[in-house]
């Protein structure tokens, strides 16, 4: 149902539009918009790709050849990547980011 009492472009409508945005897509796009972002992307792809090819894949091949279950290792790696992503999901000034590091309470 359309609220005919509100006109398009009012602050409430604009707030609703902001809530409908996919911030993850926006953040990825911003990564492409600067030289720093492109440098981060290129380094990540290069180093992560090399790690997967040079380290992970040979281990998985060996595990499979020995009758093991390489999928369990892949699942573990996926969980590790999720936990790392969760840790870095927040901006540095967000309390959950872990930055600046909290000093232990003096006791």
C-alpha cells in the first residue's frame, strides 16, 4: 500500500531507500574506485591465489591420495575464512573491530 500522505523524496522515504541499499556491494565498488583499493585487491588475489595453488591444493591432493577426506579440510578453511572476515567486518573505529587494541585492566 502506498502512503499518499507522504511525498516522494521526504526524509522518511530517503531513509527507507538507504536501508534498502546493499552496503556489501557498495564497499566492493569503493575498493575499485581508488588506487589503494585496487592495490589491496591485486595483492589479495595474487597472494591468496598463490597460497591456494602452492600450499592448499598439494595438501588436499595428498590427503585424498592417502584415503583421507580433503573436503573436511576445505570446510575448515572456509570456516577460518569466515571467522577472519567476521573479525575484519567492522570499520576500525567500531568497538567490535578490536582496534585500538584494548589494554588489560590493571588489577
